[in-house]
C-alpha cells in the first residue's frame, strides 16, 4: 500500500475515534440478567420462550397450574389478570428466581434477557448518561475492538491486516449505533421525561424513587435485549412518557412480555394476549387447581375482549347442554332400566351416558360464568372500537373499559366525612419548592420521604428553589378538583404542601380546626411495615388515625372487598406482590374518616377492579376530593367540578368540567399559548369561509334540538346494537336447529334495519350541526 495512503488512514483512525463521553462506563453484560437470575436456557424449537406444564406456588398456595405457552421471536405479548393472580410470580419463574415451580421453562440459547421489576432501584453516584449506557454490551464490545484496532494503527502498525481490522471495527461500531449513541440516549431519556440538556450529567442519586425507575427503564431499553420482560412499567410515568413508551414498544424488534393493567398501553404495544383466569387460589385446594393461563395468539387487545367472552360463552353453553343431556339419560335409565321391553334402549343409554361423562367438560368457574354473560356487551364494544380509535390515545385508561373487570368486583364504602366548615383548607399566596441545587440538603430532600423533605426545607430557610408561586387555592366542601400539568410542573409538590406534608416556602396555609385530611400517595405502599401482616397493619392504622374502635372484622371486610380474603389477609406485607401491597395501602386509607381526600396518582399498581371500586367510592363520598392522575377514565368517572392547571410556575383554578383538550399532551405545558396560536387561524378561516346558506324553518328547529337528539340517538343506537348482539349470541348457540336459526336471522335482519336507520339520522344531524 502506498505510504501516503497509510499515513492518511492513520490520521483517519485518530479522527474517527468516538468521543469518550459516549462510551459506556461500566463493564458490559452480554447476558443482561443471567448474573442475577437462574434462567434455564435450552432447546425451544426456534421459539424465544417455552413454558411446558408449569405450576407456580407461593407458600402453600398454588397460584397458577399447568401453564403451557410458546412465545416466538418478534411477538409482543401482554399478560393481564387481577392483582395477586401470579403475573409477576410467573415472570419470576421465567427468570428462575422463583423456587416453588414444577414443569419446564426454556429460554432460547444465546439470547439476551432484560427484566424490569415493579420495585424501584437504589440511587447510584454515576451520572444518568453513564448509568443508562452501562448495559449496552454490544456497543461496549464494538468500542473496545475499535479502540484496540485504532491503537495498533496509531502505534505504527500499517500492515494490511491491521488496517483491515480497523475498517472492520469501524463498520461494526457504526452498525451498533456507536456514532449515533448520544442521539439515541437523548431520544430515550427525553421520551421518558428527562431534560436532555440538564439531567444527563447529574448523579442518579439526585433523583426520587419514581425517576430512579425511569432511569432503570431507560437503561433496560437501551440495552436492547432480545427478550424483554416488563412488569407494570407505566406506574411511575406521566401521560407523555406513557405515550412515548407505548409507541416505542409497538415497534420493538425483539420479543416482548408485558404485565400491565394499562389498557391503552396493551392496545398499542401488544399483538397477543395471555390472561391469568380462574377462581382465587387458596391453601386448601389440591395441587393442579390454581389459576390458568389462557392464550390468545395474534389477537389484538380489542378482539381479545370479544374472543374471551366467546370462549367463556361456548364453555358454559356446552357444559349446560352436556349436563342437560346427562340428566335426560339418567332419567331414562332410572325409569325404564328395570323394564324388559325397554332393556335394550336402557342399555344403549347407559353406553351413551358413559361416553358423555368421559367427554364432559369441567364445570366452568364462576368468573367464566360471569364473563359468558357479557358476550353481547363485548361484541358491541368491539364494534364501537372499530368505529372510533380514540381510546388508543388514552393511556392509563383502566376504568372505562370493562375488559379486565369481573362482575361483582370489589366495593369500597368510604366513612362519612366528619363535620367541618365550608372551607376545610386553603392556601393564600403560597410558594412551594425544593432546596436549591447548591444546598447541602437538596440531594437528600429530592430523594427522601416527606418527613426528611420537611426537615430539609426548614433547615435551608430561604435557600429554596421555587417551583410554584403565589398560589391562592380554597378547597370547599363537596369540591371535586382535578390537578393537571406537565411532568415536573410541580403538581405533586403543590399537593404535598396543601396536605401539610411539607412546609411552604412562602405564604400561608389555613385549615379548619376540624380538618381531617386523608392523603394517598403513589408510593405509599412502599412505606408499609414489611414485617406486619396485612390485617394487623390495616387495623392498627385505622385505630391510630381514625376510629379507635375499628375491629378486625371491619379490617377483614375492607381487605376482602379489595381481593385480600381469608388467609391472604394474614400474610406478611413483605410477601405480597406490588399490586397487593397497593391494596393494603388503599385499605388503610379508606378506613380512616376524613372530610378532605387528597390522592396523588392513586391508580398506580391497582388493577381495573380496584380502580373502578375506588372511583365509585369517591363518587359516593360527600366530602372534598382532590386528585392528581393521568388516568383519564378514572378521572372522568369522578365528575370533576374544578380543574387546577399547574404550568410555568403558576396554578390556575377554573370552575368547569374536563374537556378533551385537557388530555392533549401538547396543551398541558402551555394551554393558553396553544389557544393563542389557534385563535388567529380560526378567525382567518372564519373570514375566508363563504356565507352559510339560509336554513329552512324545519332545519332550524332540527338544529336547535340536535344536541339533545344526538345524545338520545347514541343511547338508542347502543340499545339497538346490543339487541343485535344478543341475537348473534342466540344464533351461536342454536346449534343444528335450522328452524330456530332461520327465525333468529329474520329477527336480526329486522333489528339491523332499525340500527341502520338510527345511524343515518345520526349522520344527518351531525352534518347539519357541522354546516
């Protein structure tokens, strides 16, 4: 090779060396969780993951039984089911960290496995950038190879072999995203809500537990595992971060197993569903009678809703027909078995009965019977979903959709609010914030509990970084207040100050002398005494903070209403799942009488049944309610009377209901600015629009009545389509009865004509209103 070319390549090698700031600072981990787990790798026949007749127990209770499940590469599975059903335990069995298992688990040889637990991660003194890049093993290996090849050339080795190795190393580094790693890191951290200009070089220990979870999630996503296991990843995310994560997972190239109660996340991210079903397990049930795992391969979330109801309906109807046939055969044998003239027929019936019993389906559990009764509703829900894709944008939607809810779910009855004045608590010119960055107490305050935060703020005096200032907020008896705002705007800090959990930096907090304030925080379950039983903890909490006469029976009633029945109420809190701990914290909260309830992200860690029960309980509560939540469906069910918007250091209170624009992520940051931009455009469009043609008297009357008629039509259409769905269900169960099928089809056709007419009128009125 010419000498000039060799020298140029040497200079290029030095020039192309990646910046040190982009390099992962920790040793690479080719297998992401193999060090911390006991993953069983083996022959999977090409699948990423295989479970074969797997049963998992916790203590004496078999949670799930006989699970056989195959996940192929590139599939994105969502696991759903009630709290305590064994979803997280099932992930633990896959990882090999759960010892009480029987059956087989096999992960494809050689693939990387990544896992995000429900619990948070401890603070690290490394920077956010270093921490999230610490497990980018393939990039780290490519970096080392490139460094070695570059060092050889820079050391004077211009041999063809050395230069070829340098070229190969540069190509590998580029293929692994080395030259765009900074952009990738910023994209992921920015999507999860971090300030990419200021946060990336801050120590991880500066951040609270919720943000620690985001750092762990970013680290996991950037590691790019071929099998990604996520357990409730949205619990500490706001709506913007949820939306970003859902989009990210929807295009994930590896295999995904996602445990979540967030229906919209499941809709976007998953292409297959696995549901943990069956009656609640108990210690007195024999082995093999735990919950089951029903799989729905290549089935979208909305279609799963209908298919699960169809399966349940088919099971129940088949079982009922078999039992009816069994009764008929038994009756014939009993009446004619002893008669000589009927002996042959009776013998034939005995053979039929024997075959029937050998083929008879198991008795469906109660949850399947309940689900079968919802088939018509689920058919209607799927039709609505196919017409309107709006729910896909409502991340954290856990209440409006009945898909995970069971009939006869938990019921929460909150104690009657103690008497108090018309204005139980208010803030006057209040300033709230944190110790400044340079303050010696700042780091401890940001990552500590409320007691230490209060100490930090008190010790720092005036050395406080103000987040929200000049807040005038009066909480009135019976108020339903929703707090909205962008991530980091100061919503939770303001709520803490209102609740008296942290002192004000300025202004005044005034409370009625009879104020009884209940405060439910999103991380409350993490502070429970892990060595106490659930029942003892709930009763002790209620007696200390509320009614000193609270009985164990009352504690059992509330825990039972939340799904912690029988021996589950006697388990140590430390042995419970994340969702079960959240239910214990909620039981402590609802047993304490209060006239003002403050809830900060209450739906985190709670399943759909529990969130729905909480919403209903709050609706029946006659005191004041203040809620911070990204769960649109939960908030909508509360029928808010006021909206508090926190943005740009200011809290603005409006007496109004929520509107669709309140859930627009872009509008949360600066709603006024968004409206200001839209207003001139709307005015210009109005000026440019041609004059509307004159309406006839009849059309003017229809236009005047249109809003009421449209609302009425929605109800009529829903009822009519439910009737059609009910006939569809009858058709499915009509079997070989041709006459009945013809009759039902004629009935369905007549109903469909009515539905079409209603939709036609609906479309005409919408056109009239829009004109």
